C-alpha cells in the first residue's frame, strides 16, 4: 500500500528510521524470549532462599531450647535443706522436683541479692509449682536470702513471707518479672 503525499520515504520505513525500528523490534523479541528464563531463575533463587531459611529456623529454635534446658540447675544440698526447713507443716513431705536457673538481671536491692540471684522452683504436690529467689550465698551454702516470689511459695513456705508484696514488686521479684530466670526455673520443674 502506498501513501500519497508528504514525506513518503520516512513513512515506508526507509532511511535511518527503518534501522532503529529493526533494532527495537529485535530487542523486544530478545526480551520476550529471555524474560521467562530470567523469571524462572529468580523464582528458583527465591525458593532456595526460603528452603534455606526454613531449614535453619528449627535448628536455631531447638538450640535455643537446648540452651534453656542447659540453664536448668540442680540446687545444692544445703539449699534443699534450707528450702525443706522453710516449708509449712501442711507442705512438709510434699516437696517434689526442685530446679533452679540463674537470674539474667542484676539485682541491687536488697543488698544480699547484689552478688547474684537464682530462681528456685519446686513442685509441691497438692499445691503446684512454687518459686523462690535465692541469693548466690543461699544457693551455694544454704545461708543467705531465700524469698518466696509467687503466691504458691508464700502459702507453702515461711521464707521471706514477711516481706510485703509491694516491696517485692519494687525489687522486681514478682511472677511478672521480666527476668527469664524465673520462667526457665519453672519450666525446668515441669519438664
């Protein structure tokens, strides 16, 4: 088909404009041919990354669990004697599994806790799990501070029950403490 009038050479694709049209068309065809392959490669790389992330995630969580279980400590005999001695008449003879975990928070008050704190949890049959905060010296030698932290410990023990809950709260020794040692010691008993 022929166009009438005007610059017919440029319209027919003659001259230099025709060369650009061929190059642009060739580039489009090449992109259309390569694009599916590039997309497949990108999808494969993304899938590999997801598989790698999924295979690493359980291992890291299991290593975190393993580290938490390694944090489970068996209390020394002097601490167990002190704990048994602090039990009320109703709770004596009901002491089950006892485990401890070192506190992750640095406590500065009371002064006796400044050298380190261990959370000690015990299964008291018929009452539940009770948790105490023990100073480092109490944990190692049975002589130091032993403070009932949760409501079960305050019912079954006389250790530290004369300290008001408001004071314990100011010290950060409550069941709502942000210290992981509290939760770890309780998990160790339930394990």
